[in-house]
């Protein structure tokens, strides 16, 4: 059952100071994690100068070290993504004027390819930390952040906007301030969907890992020690055995952080589900069970939650929720009009500068050519997202309604979502060359290979939060077959599906850069599209055309989100309010 005061320590009762056998079971795991993190952090701060080559060995003995460096970067990026998501959603959900700017800005940021962030991030970070490896490491972490943060922010924002009215009314009656409402209502309500999107974000980081760790600055290649650089070197050398070792290392890494991080969090967050009756099967975690039985861990968590609970008392309201002082003050409409005018002026200035740039650097003929390529990629994205939705929505609902099944497929789904499409290039190139297949058609499925999982994870999260009493009511009413899907399942997961489809669509545009231009050694296959155009201009170092390609991609993604996906999102919110 959902609680307005949900944050409690993981144990029950007062912790004892005397260690028990569970303490000795948990302690080695905690110490191993601390030692690994400390070692990885020390390696990240080594001296480094631009031009210095960091050798990457394909010897499998180096893979544990590379895996540690990669996972540490991804968790640092995940921490910053979590902080960004909470701040973004809190501001955008509360202030309508901010939402008008922040949501389109998030659409644009989601549409900017990781190569675009690479172009603007590497040099500044290296300049901030001269003579140290911290600069390239920060650039890699920033690029991983850009592949993780946007879908998490959309998920938290969608959850904040869909808080049930009865819970919002209870928060008002209990005189919760905005600060207290965030920690005691909004964030706990968003927790189930947020955790599934965090898993998807980790997988998205793996998908773009090669671009994040094998970076280029001033015509100098920097390959940071990690799985991404290992894969890049293996592809350059056409070393199939190294590719297989990299896949095995990825699988081990995903299983480790699934068991040691995500599964305990999912089991702990099961209490945040919004329902009045207990679900039949709850999430389970052997590590969380051990920690609950450990006296030491319970003592630490007791102290931690005590300190955190003191912060929940900040910024109290001193009047009742029914008081006249609790009513929202009407905002002068002139302020809203002034804000709209400022945004319109900013858009006009941006359009003017874009026109000047096009005339001086590219020419209108090149612009129409790039827009034509954009429509080819748009057709691929729409068709593939539609096919992925037809396939994965029913499967995701089935998984989400069966907690035992979701626990079994959780690690497998993370592995499939994390599988970098680059690792399929040897097989794809071989088959297409041997069978003489058309790249414009047969390279297209690669675009949705890594992004279809956004739909899976979001719909699973939505289905898992369907209150158990509603499922029982649907069974008692005799709903079966298509009628049950039409009247119950599809409306229940529709907001989560729209969130997943928005992020999958934006991710597919990013993936087109990798998937429309496939290489294995000296063999290259190119499909006509905006992604291959950006990739070719990046290899050629043509920065004006890189900017043109990225700008056109932003226009397509923004228009698609504004005139299609956002309409569906508003429809989902309105239906939720009616219910």
C-alpha cells in the first residue's frame, strides 16, 4: 500500500550492535565494492597530456579492469542523471511557464546525437583539467549522461503530472509544503517507473559506449580504458574472438549490477506501488534479505534515515490545507503574455541566425538535400516504432503483471537493451555482402534494435503499478480477450507507453547515425539517410555540415514530438484525470 510517509530504514525494529552471521556475509560484498570504486577513481585521475596514446590491449586478462572502469563511469553518469531528472521534473511539473521551455528543450537535447555532444564537450573538459586524465574522463561521463538522462527526466515528469487526486488532496490536508510533498508523495509515487528507466538508461549507456570512450579531439584519438574502447579496437582489427570476449564481459557486468544494485532497489521500492491491497507476488532480492538480517547494516540505515528524516521537516507550512492561505494565488496574465513574447523573440533570433548560417556555409541546395535525407530516416523510425509497439506492448503487459516472471527476465532484458549494435556489424556485413542485400532496406532494423527496449521497460513499469484491486475488479466483471485489453490493460499502460515511445523515437534518430553507416574493417555499407550523412560529415571533419545535419535532426524530432507524441501524451494525462 502506498504511504505518504514511505521512507523508512530497510530493517525492522531497533538494530543491535552485536554482529551476526549475516553481517559477515554482507561485509565482504560492501568492502569489495568500496575497494573497486576507490581503485577505479584513482586510475581516473592519472596524469595525461593531449597527444599521449593510451594503449588498449585485446588480451582478455585486461577485461575485468576495463569492465570496472566502464561501470564506474556509467554509475557516475547515472547519479548525475538522477539528480537532473528530479530537479527538471520538479520545476517543469510545478511551473507552467517553465514547462513551455523545458519540455521542448528536452525534446531538442534528446534529438542531439551523442556525436554532437562529443564535439562540444571534449575540448572544454580537457581545458578545465589540463595534464590529467580527469578531463577526458569527464567528457566520457558527460556523453554517457547525455544517453541516460532524458528518458529518466520524461519518466519522472510524467509520474509527477499523474499523481492521483486523492493523494494530492491528502498531502494538502496534511499541510505538506512543496519540499515535503516532493519527498513524501511525488518522488515515492514516481519510484517504480524511475527505477525501470534507470535500468534502461544503464542499457542506453552501453549502446553508445563506443562513441563515449573512443573520443576524438583536435585530430587526436583518445581511447579511454574500458569496454567501449576494447570494442572499437576489436572492430578496427576485425578480431571476432575479442568481440565475443567483450560480449561475455558485458553479460557479467550486467548480472553483477542487476543483483547488487537494481534488484535490491526494486524489491525495496515495491512498497511505493499505489494500491490498497497487497500484490500476490512481491519483488525479491537475496542481497536485500541479507541486509535486513544484518545488525550492522540495519544500524547504519537507522542512523541514515534518522538524519534524512530531519531534512523532511524543512520548509514547513504553518496553516491548514483548507485555509484560505493555502489557495494558489492567481498569476497576472500579463506575465504569461510577456513570457510568450520572450520565447517568440528567442525563436525568431534563432531562425534568423540559422538562415544566415545556411546562406554563408552550406547553401539552400544542401539544405533541401539534407531535409530529403531526413524524411527517409523519418519513414524508417515511424515504421519501426510502430512494429516494435505491436510486438512489445502485449509482451510487456504480460511481464509487468507477473512479478516472478519480471524478475527472471529482468537481467536478460537489460543485457539485450545494453547490447551495442556495433557488435552485430560482423554478422550484418557478412550476410549483406554474401546475399547482396539492399542497405537502404536491411540496415533499417538495426535502428530500433537498441531503442525498442524503451517501450518494453516503460510498459513493464506501467503494468507493474496497476493496482491489484483493479485487476480483481476486471476479473469479477468478466472482462476477457480483446475487450479486457481495450477497456483495461491498454488504458492503464497508455501513459507509460507514450513516455517510452517518445524516448524510443528520439533514441532511434540517434541510433540512425550508427546504423545507417556500418563498417567492419575496410568494408563499409551505407544507407541513404540523415544518420549516415552526419556520420560521413563527422569523418570528413566538415563542421558546418555536421551542424546542419544535427540541426535538421533536431527539427524533425521536435516536430514529431510536438505534433504527434505530445498530443498522445496530453490525451493520456486527460484520461488519467477523468479516471
